């Protein structure tokens, strides 16, 4: 894993240091010799957790929070790190002021407890955000909240069997939160995310901080009764703002007025009546920060579970003896996906290892099982490209594979979707050519899926959304596909089971995707493409990209495939959500670097 960090700046409402000595000290002195705000946050956290009081660090963190930018859109999982907790009660604040005035040592019991005991084994792992329907919002708030912009969120908690404090803290959390065992995939793939709890409703709002009225934040409100939070978290409102792209600084505010503790939350009551006080700071970050987080906080680095179900270590091949041999050589804690990643890395290395890795991939594909029962959406990724056809002129350089890491951030492709259909159903897309499938058994209509995220891949997604102008099929995703981040579907194909048309994998019985039917109007070069797919493990599929190297020869299904001189241009993978959890964790063909450019 790369441990070097490319410079990443703060992104604040203002970086004008002219009349702001606190900001000047942060940017000019504290950030000296640091490549990113996360490095600075790590230094602050270390100082906080070794000290008995925040001192000037609270002033600096508050200044960054004041200059932070409220998120416009949050979706999915954000990794979390607690910077530190503090005692926010007014009485303690007065005592702290008295001690400071007379030069006496300050000591915050909450900060000392977290810093000395929990900071290296904190059970909190992060937060999930998802859109919420008007019906659910009405349910959770008894009709007292309405309008756009609300999100439903929940916290995730890790379990570390090697740290008793972590486990004790986990048990304590179940007393104040309605905790549930994490559903698949996380409860299986990610041993650190063992439970979820602490639901909240999030929305852009003015801060409840009495020292910072009017500051725009996203407020995470745990106080609604039907969210199921128990004391003291039924008094909690978190607030978050961006301080860098993908990196959020958060503050915890608890209601402290005794007159209202124990009573149901009243959203119509003025915030001042609840006397919200600051009890600490935390970070949330998207996947682009994970490698740096793991480097800076290795004690909170996530581990693959040591007791994964056998399906993740089991090859489903037509040769049981070969499958058994591969399984025995996986190594402790490794899965079938680790094996694919090793082959992918071998191709990237080049030379003899590249040749051996491609040989192993072709053998694995040839031994894969016919993928019966495939249906719905599957997450997709690239295993390796092969520079065949015209690209052989660059040999021994595998130019396509070398370019992929550069191109990956700009690719919106997320996977493929399959819908079983009939010959009549296929005719809706390819007309009379559907008669080809009369004796082919089960037929599928398939599509490639693309995200429409606000990142470097968006221009390509917009292009895909407009290929209907040249006659290609473009459709919107269904609800399940939307839940997987799909924004648009195109580059359609018709699929059926057939023998492989690649002479090097001719023994395989595959699911064959044909993009070449004239009615699809598939644009170059994919109008020359036929993909093939086999199952190599339960829920995990290996595909090969085959392109005709005779582009001037019109497609005719009656012609022998050999006439088209199909060559392998690489391998891809499709997987269910549980495998996707492992893939994200081991960072296999997952981009986490484009924001560092």
C-alpha cells in the first residue's frame, strides 16, 4: 500500500489569514511539513489524548469548524475517527476558567477518560447516510418535520476481539442505543463493523451552538423519540461541515438543561431552552481518505474477519481437484477475490509474471462453471486488460493495462444488470434478429450500468446518457439499481448460454453477451464486442472481453466465429454485494486517489 500522501488542501469558506491570527497559525505553522488536513487532525488528536485539557486546540478546531462548508449531499458510508471528547457542562466550564485564570493545571475528566482508555480501541467506526421518504420522515417525527433535504443515518461500531476495552465499550453502547447486529455484507466481510445503532435524521440547518449562531451546518438529530435512542443520546445533536474535499469535521452537542431532560423532544422549543453544549470533536471521511486514515491510525485499521464463511474461500470450478488445490494455497484469511487480485497485480508487474498471470486467468476462466440463475444487478470491476489486436504494436508494453489506473477515476462504469426474458422480449431490442435465440434456451437482456456522481467520471456519464442520439438504448435504473448508485443504463446486449468462442478457453460453457446486433447501434469499438462470463465462486463471476479483429467484416450470426478472429482484450469481474464488501476492503480496482491529484 502506498504510504505517501499527495498534498490535499483545506477547502474552507475563507482562507484569508490577514485579520485571523488563529487561522494564520493553523495554516502557516501547524500545517508546516504536512501534506493534508488529516495529518494535522492526527497531530491534534494525539495532543488532545495525551493532555489533561484541550487548551488552545479547542479554539483552533472551533475556528476550522466555523470556516467549514456545510455538505450539500451525503450518501453511503463515511469512515469515522473520534478526535476527542470533553466535559461540556457549564459548571465545569466555569471551573476550567477559574483554573486557567490562576495558572492552575486544567483537567477535563471526559477528555482524560477517552484519551487514556478509549482512543486506541474506540468502538465507533463511522456513519451511513441515505435518502428518506416522506412517509418514513412523517413516521419518525410524528408529522412534525417535512420538506426536502432530510436524510436518515445510522452509526456503525467495530468489534476488536483482541482489545477488552473495545468489547466493554461495545456492551455499554447497547445500553444507550438500539443496537442491531450488522446485516450482510458488513457483518460477514468486515469484522470491525459488528453492530449498527444510533439512528439520526440529518438536514442542513443553522447551528445550535450558542457561541456560533447562524452558522450553516448539517445537523444530525438523534432526539426524535421514534428513532429509539436512549439517555444520554436522546439529548444529542451532531453537527458536521467539510474542511477538505471528502473530509468532514464534526462536533457533538448535548442538551444540558435539567428542566427538559427526561421529557420528549420538542422541535418547536427554542434551542436556547435546551442549553446545548459542546462535548467533543470527530471526523468523517469518504473512501478517498481510507489509505491515509489507516496509515495515521493503524490501531483503528480494519481487518478482514478471520472466520469468514467457507463460500468466500471456495472455488466453484468444473474440476474439483483444481478447485481444492487453489483453496489450499490461498493462505490464512484470504478469499477467492484475493487470488484474483494477486493475478491482477501479476499482470501489472509485467514480464514473466504477467505471462504467468494471464495463463492462470485463462485456465481459471476455462474451468469456471456455467453461471446458472444470474439475475439482477452485479457490481463490476476490472481484473486486467490485455493489449491484443492493433495494440500488439506496443509489445512488450501492455499499454491498455498501464493506462487503466490513470483512466479509472474518469470511468463511471459500476457493473452490469441482467433480466431474464423470452425471444419475444429480446425482439423489443433487436427486432427480427431475436429469432436467432429460438433454440438457445434461457435468454437475457443485459445492460452496463453507470454512476452519475459529482466527480471526474461525470462527463463520461453524461456522454453515456446521450448515446440515444445515435440510436443506442438508454434507460433509467430500477429502484434496486438506484440503491447501488446507478444513474443510467446503456450499452445493451442480449445474452444466452453457449460454448466459448475464444479458442484459448473453448472448453468453457459460458454466458455470452452479444453487443453486435445492428438494432443496438452500438458505437465503436463495442460494436465488435462479445463478452463471456463464468462463475468461479458463489456470487463471484469472471468475464472475458472478446473483440473481433476483423472490423470490416459485418456481423452475421450464421458465420463461424473463427472468421471474425476474436481476441481476448482482458478480464473483468462481477459480484454480489457481499463480495463487493471484500473488494472495497482489499482495495481491488477501487479508486481512492483522484481527489489527491
